[in-house]
């Protein structure tokens, strides 16, 4: 549900208590409301939940609706077969269409809707909490801020592409051939400037147009006949928008001519469908060439009145003539009054009709008698007269008449268009994908991203946090490397507070999502693995505020991670075990870590617990890293250390005194601090001694070296493109390394 941002949630009426027929978001709920509905209300606070009669949730009716409404294209048969035994999907479809009919007064033409059954497979699972913490689609502190991955990558022109981008970031694809096809397109766009600009110009013409909405409103008609002038005006606007869209398709197709990548060629085919030209013909035959869309005022009204060509329908021509005469009458009335009073009245068109206006500066004394509804606005008098009102009413009648007649004509055209509506859906999909990939290319050029590879090893050289890159002052962001393979699948990351641990973890998640979405990545080089899930336990400020529930939260997300993680998952854990006593924290963290190590998922585990380094490092696939910090002279602002934000090999040393430095900054009495230091140094010394004794036994070292050798050899076998001679030299180096380790650990 998070993927598609619901605007309204329908539930069976038996799920909500009888007392509240419409549940306002966050409203009072009686106990009889089902747990599911309660969860939905909590999770989607601002989304209204509305009950639909239980009898409308019928799988048979759902299948009937789909059978009747699904567009006649090559996927129709497959869709019908796939959904035929999906009880819940069918019941929900039935309730949805019944709701449209009974509450929204909307009925769809047969074979007019694109209906697909989309499997969840084929995308990476990202839970909503992770999406929030990584700021995938919205900033955590301010909803309006564009500092999110979506904000950084969104340069789309159309609403469908923005929606596709959102869904892509929340559920990146896991089919490697599909990712590669997207990357090929982005690469071609980045490299061929001319094609890049031509596509941009064509997309610009579609600026802010939403095909999908337009197409479904073409397919919809009112369930009960209430033909109003307002609805008629809406229809005319739809047709004018539709014409802009179909006219733009040949331009887009031309921009794509000669493209090298397969995906761009497919997109070109989809937007060159001859049925689109047929639709263009239908619209052009009946609509005026030059009836462009106006924003408001009389221009906008006239655009609708004159949208249908002259001589197309006799009655319409007559109605328009009347309308024109009525407007003429109003202008005549104005000139007469100007002459009579010798005052420069002007006419202004408002929704309710014409009114007179007069600049206050042009009037000495009072308005002449006989005017009504006098108001003052921005230095002007605005007013009417009985005569003007009468003429307005006549004009309005004529206007309504023309719009209703126009709508009748347009209804007939729409009926013809609906036959080929499948082509419009295809074009919409094609444009959305193209617009999104163009947007990726644009972001890649702007910020110097590189094309990622998929090799199974996670190797990033000089990776940059994409969101921080947009916020930090130029030159202050420290790029970092990542290297994670089977032999080093569990990485412990240490560093004092504020040293950049979370940023490092988040950067790994964000870059993986970008790569799997088919976008270039902010790094000098990036190699990735296709993951089935991105699972995280990331701390954020929210948690701190609700510190009481931190532990419960931690355990809930840990349970989720343990339940869902597989060998192909990417797991990011930031400071587990903070919400409980240190001993318990270490115990729980250790147990969870061991489970993940056994699973062989790729795990990045940031922790403050030194003990974990000791207990976990014996395992062959565990690697220790830390974020470097330099001791400096103590000042009031730097706590005596300078953060370098650079990831380094090996465990962190001497972290314990950092807390003491902080304490001194907080003005703790000197004797308390010196006692704390004495105890802390003794404890550190004892701990160090213990660590020394137990630290990585020789067996562990050998095991680790052998595992590394295995990965290096497999990789060389799978991916090396070196000439034989160099490959031999390369492999010989492994031999020297392993011999050295074996001798040292005899
Ligand atoms: N690579 C980097 N380059 C530049 N600045 C960075 C980098 N990484 C982190 N920072 C800065 O350091 C601040 C703290 O980073 P971060 O929150 O990642 O630290 P942390 O070690 O996770 O801290 P804590 O343990 O308190 O959660 C960030 O807000 C950011 O401004």
C-alpha cells in the first residue's frame, strides 16, 4: 500500500463499527473496528477509510468486471487466467468498481481499462520503516523538503514518470536483464548529447500532463445521466489535452530515431503505434486547429465554445451564433453606459458572467445611481446592473447550450477513441519509462555518476552519499570505499558518535537502490549484487524521543530482519541493543549477528560494543572497519577530536575516552572525571589483556585466508578479462599470499 500512496481506502462495511459510517482519518473508533482497519488508520493517518457493503466484495462479480473492462490487447487473456483464482484481488476489484458506480457516479466503457495482475516477485523488498529512514521518497524532518533520494533524482516532466520513479525507488527491480536494459538507455542518453536534448524538448511539451488520469477519464462516463454544462466543459478540456498528447508522439518518435539500445527502440515502437495517428485524426477532424488551452477568463471559455470545428454540426453553429450575439449585446450595453455617464467603464469576465469595473481614480464623487452589487477591489469599483444581469443570464444559457452540444459531439468521438485506447495506455507506459530514464541520465550528468556493474561482489570506490552530496558544502563530503564479498560478508563498523557510521551504512543502501533501479551511482566505480531484500535497523531521532519504546522497536525490527533475511539480502544494522543494559545489549546483538553470519547475507553492522569485535571476529567472514578520528587539541567545540569520515580497516582503538571528553565538556566536577578515567583505564587494560589472549586464533586466521582465496579465484574465473599471462601473474600473487599466511600460522 505504501508503494502506491492510497488516496482512499475501501474496506468491507462489516470491518468497521456501525456507529461511524465514514471514518475520518485518525477519527474515533469503536472497539468493533477490525484490527486490520485500525492498523491502516494508524499507518495512513491522513487517508480516509470508507466502508463498502460486504455483498459488493464478490469474486464472481470482480471477474465479470475485469472481463468486461479490460482492454483488448495481447496481455488480456493472460490477465484473465492469472486472476481467475485470486479470490481477494477479485473481490477487491468488484468493491472498487461498485464504489465508483454508486458513490462516484462513474461507469467505465467496456474494454477501456488497462488491468494487470502484478506479481510481487521481481522487485527488491524494502519495508516502509527502511524507506522512511533512508529518506527514499521523503525527507524525515520536513515533508516538503526535496532532500530525499526521490528529490535528487526527480527531473521528470510527466506525472506518470514521477509516479514510476517513486515506485521504482521503493521497490527496485531484481531481474538483472531488465536493470541492464535500463542502464544501457541511461548510458546512451548520457553519451549522445543530441538525442538527450531532442528527447528533453519532446518531453517538455508534455509538461505536467498526466496521461493515465486522462485516459481513465476518457473511459469513464457518468453512471446516472446528469449531463451538465460543467461536465461538458471538462470533456472539451480532456479532448484538447488528448490532442496535445497524441500530437507530441510523432515528435518523441523522431527524437528516438536511430537509437541504439533495445529498450529505446521498443519505446519508439510504442509511441509510433499507428492507432495513435488514427486518434489524432479523429480529434483533428472535429476540433479546431488553434483552440489552445487558456488558463482562465473569457479566453478559456471561448476555447471550449469554439473547440469543435465550424460546420461540423448545424445546431452547434446556431447556438454559437446566439452566444456571440449575447456577448455583443453586453459590449453594446457597456458602450452605451460609457457614453451616457462619460466614464471609462470596462467589462471583466468572472465565473458568474460579466461585471463592470471602474478605476477609483477615474471617478470623482459617487457612482451614478442604478448600479447593483457594488464592491471595491484593488483600487477599482466592481459592480453590475439589472440589465447586465439579464444579458449575462441569456449569455450563460447560450453558453451552456453550446457546451452541451459540443459534449454530445465529443462523446461520439470518445466512443471511437475508446476502441483504440490500448495504444494510449502503451504510449503512456512508454513515456513514463522514457521520462524516468531521461531523468536518471540528467541527474547522472549533473552530478557525475558512473554506470554500475553487477558482479555479485559489492565494491564501491569513492562512493558518495547522494542526498548529503546535495546538502553539504562543495568539497566537504568525504567519499568512501566499500568492499564486501562472500569472504567478508559481515562487516563490523565502529567509530565514536558523529564519526559518520550511519552515513556510511545509509550510503551503501542508497547506492544499491540506485543501481538496482537502473540509475548511475555517485562513485568512481561501483559493482553490486542483486539483492532480494534490503532490511535495516537504523536509529533515528524519532526513536530517541520515544526512548521508552526503543527496545521494543529494536526487537520488532530485528525479528523482522531475522524472519526475512536470506543469503541474497543486504542488511544494515545501526547500533542494536541501545535500549537495554549493556550486557543484555551485547548478548542480543551477538546472537542476532551470529544468525546473520550463518545466513551469509551481506551485513553492515555499526556498533559501540567493543565486546562484539572480540566475540564475532573469530568467525571467518567477519571484517572489522572503523571510521577514522584524529585526536586534536581540546577546544570548546571539537571534543578533542577531528572527524575524518574516512572508513579504515581494522577495529577501533581507544574509544572509551571519548565519552570522558564529552563528560568534561558537560562541566562534570574534575574529581568525578578523574575517578571515572581511572576506573575506565583499568577496565580497558583488563579488557585488552583478555582480548589479546582470545583474539583470532591461528585456526580462524587460516580459515579466513582460505575463504578469501576461494572468493578471489571464483571471481577471477567468472569475471576476469585479463590476457592469460597477466592472469597467471595475478593468480600467482594469491599463491604467495596464502603460503605466507599458512607458514605464519603453523
Ligand atoms: N562522508 C562524510 N563526509 C562529510 N561529512 C560527513 C560524512 N559522513 C558523515 N558526515 C557528517 O557527520 C555527521 C554525523 O554522521 P553520522 O550521523 O553518520 O554519525 P554516526 O557515527 O552515525 O553518529 P551516531 O553514533 O551519533 O549516530 C553527519 O550529519 C554529516 O554531516
